[in-house]
C-alpha cells in the first residue's frame, strides 16, 4: 500500500487537482462549503444570462462557443462552450467527494489523518445530499426545443478504456449519453451510481469497428469461465433438488452471478465507437449484434437533428439514475425467473434465403440465441453473391441451456471502412420446445424490408461440459470432403461456396482468373484462417486480391486426400471418352457422375456451373472452357494407386493428363448438366409455416 501522502498525491493527480487542495479540503475549513452554495444557486441564472447575451450579440455568441480551458496540469487546451465552463465548478465537489472516499478507503484507521478525512467526507456528503434535495425540481430540464430531458434507453455495456474492460450502466437521454458505474444495491444497501463520462448527442459520430479477436490468454480465460459456469450451474441445480438450506443455494447462485459478470465483461467482441466534436472518444463493446444495432439505432435517431447546447447538471442526473433506470440488473441468465419453458440441448438452424431487397446487394444474416453462455451463441452466414434474392442454405448448430429467444439480424456487407447504415432489419422469435421438437420447422420472418426463410429443429438432450473442442473449428484442408461437409451440415463445403461467390462478385472480369497465381503469403494466410475460423476467413476473402481467392479454391481441391472424382472411376471415365457418339457419351458421363458420393457429386456440379459462368465472360477474362478444364482437371481426377503401382503396366503421364482435362471439358460442354444441391434437404419431415414478426 502507498504511504498516505503518496496516496493523496496520486489521487489528486488522477482528478486533476493538486495534493495541497486535498489537504486544504480535508481541513476543518471544509465547513465553509456553505459559501459555495451561492454559486450553485446562481448557476441557472448565469446560464440564462449567457443564453440572452448569445442571442443578442453575435460577438458574444462567437466568444461563448469557443472558450478554451487548460486540461489539468499539462499545456494542452480543450474547447468548451461558456455554459460548459460555468458547470465545471459544480462538478468539482462531486469529483472531490469521490476522491475523498477512495482516499479514506486506503488510509489506515490508526493514521493521524483518518479522522480528519472521515469528517471531511461526512460534511461533503451532507452538503451533496442537501444539494440533491434542493435540486429535485431541476431534474426535468427543458431543452431549447421546448421538450424535457428524458431517459430514452439504458442498459449494461462494456466500456473499453486504455485496453481495460469495465462493465458500465449506459443511459441514453434526449440530448446526451451518460456512462455510470453501479455501486452497492446488495444485501439491503441502497444502489448508487458514480459518474464515469458523458457525451452530448449534438454532432456525435458512430462507427461500427471491425470485430475484435481474443488473444490466446483471453481465450483460455473464457474457456475456463465457461467450464466453471457449467459446473456451478450443475451444482446449483443439485442443491435445489436435494432441498439443501436456502442460504447454501443462495451462495451458489451468487457464485454463478460473479462468474457470469466476469464472462460478460471479458467476452464481447463487437465494438461501437463514439466520437464527439469536442475530441472525446469512447468505445463500447457488445457481445450481441442485435443489441449493438438497437443502441446504434436509438442513438442515431436522436443525433440526426440534435443541436442542444444546454449543459447537463451531471451531479443531479447521475444521482437520479437509480429512480429513472429501466434496467435494474446486468443481463445474467442466473437472474432470470425459473419455471419458464426453455430449450436445453441442440438447436439446429438453417438460413435458406431472403427476398425483398430493393437493389442488388451482398448481404449476410447473423443468428443469436440466449440462455447460459456455456457454448457459442452467435453465428453468421457468409456474405451472399450480389443480387436481389440472396441464398445461403447454411446450417448452424447451437448447444443451448435456458434458451427462450432466437434473434436474427440482416445486414449489408460494407464495401469500405466506416459505419455506414448497413442494417436491413432485425427481429426476435420465441423458441417453443413443444413446437420445434423432432421435426424441422420452416418459417419466414419479416426483418424490416426483407423476409428471411429459415428452418429450425430442436433435439433435447443432456449437455456435455464445455471443452476446447467445442469452441475450436476442426481443420478443413487435407480432410476428406465428406467429413468437412458432415461437420458443416451441407452438401457443398462452405469454403467452396464462399470462394466461388467471391470470384463471381469481383473476379469475372479479371484476366487469367484461375490461371494467374497470387502471392504465396496471401494463400497461406487464407488457408490458416479457414482451418481456424470460417467467419474470419470469409472476412479475409473480401480483402485479399481475387487471385488469392481463386488460388485457395484450387489448393483445397489439390490437397484433398482423395480426389473429388473417386479414383476407382478413372478407368471408366477414360473408356467413356472413347465413345464416338456424342449423345451416348454424355449419357455415360452423367451415369458415372451418379456413382460418385453425394457430397462429391454436388460439389463437382456446383463447381462446374461456376466455371461455365466464368467462361461466359471469356472475352474479358480470357478463360475458355478448355482453359478452365486444363487448370482443374488434374486436381479433380486422378488414377488409382493400382493403376500407378509398380506391378502395373507403365502409365503415359501425358495420356493421363489428357483424360483428366477431357473429362472436365466434357462436363463443361454438357447442356443438360443437373443443378447442385448445397445443403441436406429435410422436405419429408418439414412443416411449412409462414411467420410474420
């Protein structure tokens, strides 16, 4: 612990005051605070005089709007309005009282200054209490447009400051944002709020920053928290079943709340940056895209036409938060009422498609579920190909405990840096375990201007403890394609679909697409990303050169343990090429394709249709059907080891390549090529239901 005078100096420095001022303040002269009351009582009159003078004289208005004040002990200056400078002395007593509280907390009772500090804090609190009682009528401040200052929204968010994360209670008023810290409120104690910062809405800019990443240490801490939360949850349920003493159950619940609070502070990755014209900036981090968009919408709605210059009485405003707040507790699952019908087990969600876009665009859908956060509770589709009817057919699987709601957010894929208005719509739907069990439920939800079609199915079962494997994605490269497809619940791996869609988005006019190689480092980085996080990989796809996208697709097929077209069919394909009649040859080729495994067959068809679309732009990209067949043939089809073995007749390598190229070329020339299925259909067990929310 620091020596007492060192503590004085440190706390004084943090508050922007000299240590001598604290010594003076803690002296019996603190009783002279009554003189200060005159300044406070005259504050409203002073602001009114400034307002009248500002309206009457342009020179005074210019002066009042451009006052400069030194910021603490350094030489830097900050721009303030005259009203803001008038308020700064009012805020001094509040800040000094808070510092006195911290100073007393770090001063041993046996220290000579302890009694003096205790008395100074008592007098200061008494002064503030009397000030609050006399200021009740000032809580309803009338703004310049004749409307009272009102609380529009509040909630708990994570505030990022100098790399540190702090759980804060954020209040959105008609003209400002107020960030506070909740203190007390437990075991019969009166809840109190401490002021952290405020930002006027006039001129406030919002920016959706890129999704953040956890470092290795933080990821392990989160994994540990999830495991401990799961164990504590099981312990609490066991205590309730065995009718253990109520105080033991309450103690167990308190432990669960503390673990959830730690997780709530540590886990969010979605930043919302706030930039004020005064130069102040703050970053809020949230775990839910739905919640982030709600805050952004609410703030922007008030910011658009907000020109308020009335300075807030932060002292009164902060102290009134307890009575005004609409959110009493952080969003902890352990605080939710028991007995509500909820899901515990596996929730499968397939996002099929969307319609209702007014203009062609690339969009994505984010799916979120609530409940205990033992496992991942948020997933996002890849960005669609630019069009008015986007399709994904992407399946997600959530392990859930206590889930009651599913939330969807549909957004435009931003083309540049910055927080443009990308939200298309969002909605929430109730999860009814009785309706979702055993059968797929197909629904169409209305999200603003778009309608999203999805299917859901719920399988109740006991949950396994969270583990590293439950949050880590299995590798994709060098894995059998049927294993990858099974993991993803699709018929065409996401890597293939994402790369194809990205090439069609911005690579169809690229000369030599699929022929010109990209930088090795770009391809290596993409490979690592796909092996660790599909979401991160899709994000990187949109940033790298398009030749790197085509390169990673070729690499995927080249590194498959078994080629896309099974090796045992190589000789059959070679014989089919010798059929002189074109129609008979096509029938034989399509028949052979039916012999391929379902995943291989649909992935091959998906790729073929893509290559045909590429060749349609061959005047620009110089990639004909034969060029494309030459590039992909050796990667998609290879002879079996028996054909290549040392006891078999020698194989002419050039003839082998001819077969590989000609097989792909024949399929590319086929006019009646079947369409590919991209995901596992459940039509036989699906109940159609249109839901408008």
